[in-house]
């Protein structure tokens, strides 16, 4: 029997804002030395381990999505959660 090696739950969304997107809409504050990162383009990935699950969070801001009805601007938030223990029985 062939069993999957990994399964995950993934959610991707574009958060659109009336003003230009920045990190305050995500309640995220980043500082590099004395430099506050808020209104500049940013792509980041963070991995959090909790109770044998890995939570992968990716953020890209500002982002533009091209749709048939027009372009949307905002921040892309990509969340993925998967178990790190693959020895579980899939039956």
C-alpha cells in the first residue's frame, strides 16, 4: 500500500486595504537594528513548531493580484500547517 508522506492545510489570502498596505494591518512590527520596517516592500517566511505541527507563515507586502475585473493591491498572507510526525498510521 502506498501512503502519503505529508498532508497539510493551507490558506492563502490577499488582504486589501483602502490605504497602501503596510505591516500595521497585520499587527506585525519588525525592526532591523534601529531601522523600523513598516512601509517598505517585504517578503518573509516564519516557521513555528507547536505540538508536533509546523506552522509556516509567509507574508508579501505590497502585492498586486491581476484579476479579469481588474487589479487588487494588498498584502498576501500564506498559512500552511502540517504534522511533523509522519509515522502515524494512514489507515
